[in-house]
């Protein structure tokens, strides 16, 4: 086979040999370019896939750290609720004295069990208070460290038009004890 090709090439004129050489070089260059384009497209696609996966891994790490922070906050909150010894009556009395609000009625409501927690509640009535004093009293009353919050609030304008009559339920969370 090799001899036949050599015999065939020796029978060609120099012009035909040049054309054949040019065509051969062109074909080799065409296949090298085709190989490069296909390989470059494949490599570029793979790079994009790797970049997407890297970004997803970064997001997953971000979500994991956010989850850990939320879990840690939950655990610290659970520990704080379990060690909550807030007496609502004395706490309410201290806040009342601080802001100078006269409380007309205090009624202890039946505690509600919410899962592993107990919500202790007081119904508090204030007959006559101006809006500014009421707002400072309410802000002073809610305390995240002691888990004291306003569960419900009803504000009615009094007949004199200047002051308000307020009924609210103040609550705190404590660990539920099995009885």
C-alpha cells in the first residue's frame, strides 16, 4: 500500500503535488481548528457548570451558618425562658412607678400552656391616661430579656376627649411544669 501511494505521488506533476500539499495542509488546519472549537466550547461549558456549583455551595454554606445562628438563638431563648422567674405583679408595679401611670384594675388570668411553655397573664386596666404617657408606659412594659409582652390591647377615648381608657393583657413566658 505504501509503495502504491509513493508510485502514485511520483507520477504527479509538480503543480498537482503543490495542490495536494496545500489541500492536505488545509485539511489538517481545518481539523485542528474544529478540534479546538469543540474542545473550547466543552471546556467553557464545564467551567460555567463548575462556577454555578461553586456559587450553590457558597449559598448552602451561607444558609448553614444562618441556620446555626438561628438554632443557637433558639437554644439561648429556651434557656432564658426556662430560667425566667419574672413575677408579673411586681414587675408591673415597678414599671407603673417609673412612668407614673395609675392602674385601676389588675386581674390574674388563668395560665395557658403553649407546648412546653406556660403563658402567665394579667389583665390590666387604666382608666385615664394621655397618649404620650401611655406610649412610654407600653414601651417600658415590654421587656425581651424577661419575656414580658402585651398580648392584647384595647384603647378607648374617654368622654373628656383628652385621655384614654386602656385595657391590656400583659403576659410572660415560663417553662411549663408538669402537675
